[in-house]
C-alpha cells in the first residue's frame, strides 16, 4: 500500500498510525484492501487520512482520536461526542460526511476511530482567500443560516451531548471551567484565573440560569470546519465537518457566535441570516463568562500544540475579561 504521513516531532500531540493499521481497518470495515493512504493536515486534534480502497470509486476518510492517556479531561472522547450528536444534525445532514463505521473497541488499534465518506470541495481556509473580499458576505450569510438551523435543535439537558448532562446551565458552565482549570494545573500551568471564573459562575448562577431551554451548540464551527465548492462564482459551502465539541446550552456560548462577533467586517452578513444577538445586560454579562471559557480552552490547546509564548500571553487577555465580569453591574465580587 502507498502510504504518506506528515512528519512531526516525536513529542507532537497528533500521532500517526501505521500502514498496517489502515490495511486491517479497511479489510474489517469495507471488506477490501486499501491501496493508498495520505495523511491530511486538517485539524489539530484527531489524525486524519484520505484512503483509496480497491474497487471503490471514491476514497474514504479514516479519523483516529488521540490515545486515551493523551487526552485532557475537558477534551475526553470528543469523537464519541461527535458520533452521539449525529441523530440531532438532520438539519444539516446533506452537508455532512456519512459514517461508514465507528469503533471504540480498541481491538485493532488502541484509539477510537471513524471511517467516513469523502466530502467534495476545498477546505474553507484554502478556498475563501481566493475570492474577492466583497463576495465573502455570501459565505458568512450561509454560515449564519447553518448555525441558526443547529441552534434551533432542542436538547434534554445541559452540557456535552454524550454526557455528562446537567439539570441547569450554570452547572454545565461552572463544571466546564473547573475542568479546564484542572487540566491546565495538571499540565503544570497556573489556572487561578480560570478557578476564579468558575467561582464567579457558581456565585451568579441566577444569571446563567435565565437560560432554561438547552439548544444544540456546534462547539467549533467556523471557516476551518467548512468545505467550499472549487469553481463556484461566489463562496459556496458544500460541507461541514468535525463537529466534535457539541454542547447543549445557550447558543450565545457557541464558538461560532464568538467568532462572528469578533470583527466588524464581511462577517456582519452572518447576522442577516442568523438573526441579531441578544444585547440586554444579562446577556452581555453571560458573554463574558463564555469568553473566559473560550480563552481557557484556547490556552489549553496552545499548550497542547507547544505554543509557549501564546500561553504566556493568554493570561493578560483572561485578566481583562475577568475584571470586566467581576466589576460589571450584574456581578458581586467573589
């Protein structure tokens, strides 16, 4: 079998699999031999291969989760969370790859893996810059429509789709912040600021618990998780992938909403199809808590990727947001 892997340092978080693993999985799942496998550089968590299989007209994708011992508690079993979310994503099913097989047995390899259909198109970060910027509004308008459809899905409780599920939104937010802080501390990093954020979430649970209806959050949807048509005259979304950080909660807490709000540029078109965000004082205060959670998760990812300077710089950003949350009109100092 022709086999191409990305060369990474031995200590890199993303670890390859072998040609033998690909071959054995292909024979078990598809009943056919793999003839070529190329590792894709998409994503920074799972390890992904485009696999050509004997007798099939189209390639498949094999995605391998990190070994369990390498996963942080706040990022544990993300692939299983993604799989558990699929029954709730019929609203965007035409845009998503289909699952051919999911295997959590660790029989052939000591990692969870998915085999999925191949999505046509070009990764968003590669194709979008090739269009004139005025046409980007079309892309962000589509992204707003996709996100609105996902956020309209109602759930059974708060927290990660695969579990644990909490009775209240404040519990889910508080526990998430505590878990991120524990992961940072376990990695030898200071996390007193995230501990303070968790304490603030618990203290002002009443503001968080104004959110009483759990909605489905994409968790990570933005340009990097979309595929675009190769030749369309304007940016046209043909695929959405890697929704492994899905949550039940307040749509305003979604990563997509955070990214759509960060700049006053072409992405303003997002709100034309999504709808205007809530801007009352309670919603603005909750957004500060959500930003603290995002910044904590980003710090953990930066550490995982060996970006020491970015980790150091993260503390100033968290301090500024935490100060705003602690001194805002809806807060009491804790």
